[in-house]
C-alpha cells in the first residue's frame, strides 16, 4: 500500500459526499442521485463511477472482488483490483462467496449473494429514457411525474420489428412500482437476480449519477401482457463445467466456424470444475 | 350548457411586446373555432397558451374535465395538465416532424398515447393502431415503416391518427394543412371534417388559410397585433366582414 494516498485513493470529504449520495439513493430506490464525480486515474468508461462508489464503501477489513463481463482476469478487473490493492491495501479475492464488496461490470455473479455483501455496478448510461428522449430536463420531469409510456414504445418497436422483445441487455426494470431504472448493461438473464438480499449500488462517473437497490427491493422487468419478460439463455451446457443454469459466452475457436459456449462467470465455472475433479 | 373551454382575459407578453392580449371566448362541445390572422398576429401564441405549452401572463383557461367539471388549467398542477394533454386534449402541429417520433414506426407512433395512459397488451395496442391507420386512409401494410418514409400528407394524417387514438374531446390544430399541396390539402380537410363531425370533437384551428376555416369552422375569430378584432359565425364574418382588417384579409384571397 502506498502511504502518500488517503485510504482508497479519494479524500475523506469526497467519500463523505459520495456516501451521502448513496444514502439518498438507498432511501429512494431507483432514483438517480446527482453527485460531484471526481477525476479518477483512469479514462471514463473504465468504471470511474463504480470505483468511486467502491472507494466510498471500502473499509480496511473488506475483501474485494472485481468482475469484468463475468471474468476476474480481464484488463478492467485486474486494473481495478490492483488499484485498490495499492491505494487501500484491502484483501482481494476471486471467490464470490468470500468477497464483502464486489465491483462488477455488466454481470451479476451466478452464486447467490448474501446480506453481508455489497454489489457495485459500473454504469455507462444511467438514464433508461435517454435514447428515447434526448432532453435531460424532460427525462427528469418524466421520472418525477412517472410518465413511462415511452419505455413501452421502445419494447413495442422491438416486437414490431423482430417479433419479440429484442432488448437483450440493459433491460429496464421498474423499482418498487415507482422509478424505471437502467440495471446497467447486464444481460437480461441477470434481471431476475436484481431482487437480491445484497445491497446493490450503481455508479455512473461520466454522467455523475448514483442510484441504488436496497436489499430485497422489488425490481420488475417491463413487458407486455401478451409478450411477457423472458430471461433468455443460450441453449447449450457450458463446454467446460457442463452447467445448464449459468449465463454463457460464445467463444469462436477457429476460422472454420468452430465455437464453444462457456460460463461467463469464471469463478462459478472454476468452482464447479474443482468440485467435479474432487 | 357548460362550455367545454372557457377563456377569460388571456394575455401573454414577450417582455414589452404583446403576444396576445385580453382574449376571451367560449367553445361549446362539438364546436369548431377558427382563428385567422396574418403572421405575427398572436394566433400561435394564443394556441400554445390554451394547450398549456406556454404559461400565459394573465387570464384563465377553464376546461370542463370529465371527472371534476370546469377547472382552470393555467392554475392546475403540471401532472394534471400533462395528463389532460395526453387524454382529453390533442395537438396537431403544422410540421408533422414536431408532432411525430420520426425514428419510431407508424404503429408505435399511434400506440404511444395508449401506452402513456397504461395500455400494456401488445395485440390490443396494435389492433387500435391498425384501426386508426385505416381511418386516416393509411395502408396498414405501412404500419411498421417509419414516418420518415412517408409523404408529407401521410405524415400529417399519421399525426392526426396518433392524436385522436385516445378519444380526446378537444383538438388544437396549428395550421394543419400548411406546407401541403392543394389536392392533398383537400383530402386532408375532407378527412378532418369527417372525423370532427363523426366523433363530435371540439376543435380550435389556427390558420391563415380562409378556405380551411370556411370548410371546417363554425365560428371565426380574427386576430391582428395580438388583439381579437372580429368574431362571429364563419359565413357571416367571411361574407360580411365589418372590421377594416378583416375586409382586407377577405379581399386578399386570390381567385383562380
């Protein structure tokens, strides 16, 4: 750990400001709380929002896990894990069950989370209505007045064009029958897992917003009565561990059309193979 | 009989300049009111104030709501006014691009108001959209095309369908036939007249085209420099104009 930095990189006043935003977010589930996002030593889009939320939540006794698209060993995950190892000196792990804080990019771990864990999401675009309504003043008003008809227009367009709701990630949810929220670009397979015993925090650094799902909060994926929500999954078992209940990545293996489906959650896959071997 | 819309002493100023001043009128159910005048006479300002798009500086706009009876829409809360805007009111813009979502299919455009008031059954929304496209004479085969692929006349008819799908009682129209060629205009007017009569709609139509009001409007209001200079039955005003400006307006129409 480098002693020139304050614990977890950010100064205490900044962490205090972020914790205030988090508390407000927890008090109003699904509501996007503005916060004064800081410059972080990494580019926007690499998880500056998630890193700030993690920094504000970390204590010296925490164990941190970082996921990038389900994997623990990709650039984004390794960089952020190293960052907190150096600036906070906290213990790190790749095992979901052992972590107390998990920062994630675009996945929810397969292993069910517990009440003792915090899941921190990196959010590129917190506003679910953005691509339907470009004006921020107008989207805020729509949230305030609960005017969410437009969200269904998007789903209608999906069905009209593709015969089904083709939105496969970043699938909007309605939180506690009030706010429509973007769950960050997680696959819609993960949407049912949003109703979780763990505290879930969402940080968008570039857009300067924090929002939250407190434990056991209702999060309903939007749909039509005659086209219900379907958390789809590739119709294969994992080629490595044989799991039939996990979210799969399709991996191209050669130039001749060879491909395999493997668990996107590397820790889950490795854990299952370890058990099989034993 | 209670008027559907009662406007009392409505004024709107842009700084020291007058938008519209001291306008009062009653609109009864099933009645179509035309507002004519030259560019800059305050027609559009008045319409925007009536429809709640702009806050007027003084005056009252009392609308006979379904549930609570006459209410002043200027002083009602914004959620209530916006709710009216997508249920009992409709607004047809001069440029269909202002009133349509150009990146969303025709069906989605018509269905938006239904979804905004809580429709959540895809099949039913689609049926309603299909029904309305037929009523405004758009081929239902074009339902999944975007409005950008439509001609100007079709876009305008689509905008009308999108507005009328929730069965409003009051329609605001801002130059509904502007920018269309005369044969398309004639078809659109024919369609509008049929819809207004069949659905028993009340409408406020702003236009500078006297032929439009002659065909659609029961009563006429002539505006100049933000003031109403003459009101009366359409035929009466057009055939026997009293005010100097109205006389000028009527005599300026080109005869073919």
